[in-house]
C-alpha cells in the first residue's frame, strides 16, 4: 500500500504521485515517511526530497517550507522546489556567481538585500549540489569540479 506524495512550491505544483517511501529534509533532521505514518507537521530545511516507488527514485530540491504527514498522504508546501532533473545548470551557476560576487563586497547598508542574496547563494549551492549527486544524466556542466 503506497503513500501519496504532493510537492507544491509557491507558484505551482511540482509533483504528485504514489510512493513507497518519502525522505524529507526536516529542520530537526532527515525523516523517512512510510505508509501509515503517524500524523506530523514539520518545517523543512534546505535539502532534497526523495520519492521512491518500485525501485525508482525521484529527487526534488526544497528551500524551506512545511510538510504535513498523514497516514495516507505527505503534503509538502515548499517555499521553493524544483525537480532535480529539470534544474537549469547554467542558470544556477550564474545565480551562484552573482550571489558570491555580491556577498564578497561585504554587508551593504540594505540588510534585506544582503539576506536575499545570502538565501539566493544557498539555493544555488543546493541546486548545483543536487544535480551533481542525484541527476541521472551525468552531464553536469562545462565547469570543472575542482571548486
């Protein structure tokens, strides 16, 4: 008996389907959720949600949010979410470079902007790491991995 999994970001649904297990990056640690799990509400850390069904695994980056776990469904409401297979590597690398450049200049008077760029850097690092670790097609980018 599978458990239903729904992953939704702020602007669109990302995934909906059945799973044998859903692995969630909770703020208190990684959680494995099986069918008939006790009800739980948890906040999410930056990380990768793994949805496994019949030996296949699908991976999704999430950048914060909440997960509601019921015995028959896991609902993930992510601040940001993306299927690892669909991450645009060039775009993620460009965002990472912009954020690094901004952060190296030091804290600006506008602290909201600094915090936004810090979050952008963290998201781009997560996305690129997820591609390296989880993407099935091993063509990552023209950039070297020496960093």
